[in-house]
C-alpha cells in the first residue's frame, strides 16, 4: 500500500506537479509531455516512474492517464491550489478567529463574504474551533 508521504513526494516539485497536471488535463505520450514541459529525458522518466509507482498514473497504448486513485489525488491538489489562491483571505479569517468577540454566526457570515469557493467554505464550516 502506498502512503500519503509517497504520493506527496511524487508531486512535490513544480516539474512533477506540472507533469501530473498535464496528464490529468490532456493526457499524452512521452514525447509530447516531455517536450511540452521542457523536461530532459532523465527528468521525464524519473518523475514518470514515481507517478506510476504510486499508482496515480498508468500507461496504456503509449498514452498516460490518471487512475481512479490519481483522479482523487488530482482533485485534492486542486483544492490545495484554490486554498493557496485564497491565502490572504484565509489569513484574515484566522486573525478574526483569534478574537473572542466574534460569534459563530458572525464568523460564518464573514466566510461567506470573503470566500467564493464552496468546497473551502464547507471545509471551514466543518472545523469550527
């Protein structure tokens, strides 16, 4: 069984993450992907090997695609990307959470006002401290 650390390690650098995302959005064969991402042969194959060993990418008929597990990982990293895009809004929510003067209802209204993404709103509403 693969661990969370192994999955994160497989997509931990920009080039690996770009390769993973390119497979998720476009698929493609080795030549297309390595040229498109400007990866050397060694960079491409070492990264692809890690993606395949973790079971998030498979190859069929010379084309790479995400496995069902890979699709779940892709969706999770997309959520992280959206959180990064909302970083300063989330920091503002953290600052207000430190105040003892805000009610849960006021906090929820603030989250509704600041954030557009329903998934992030839902995550924050589950974790009310």
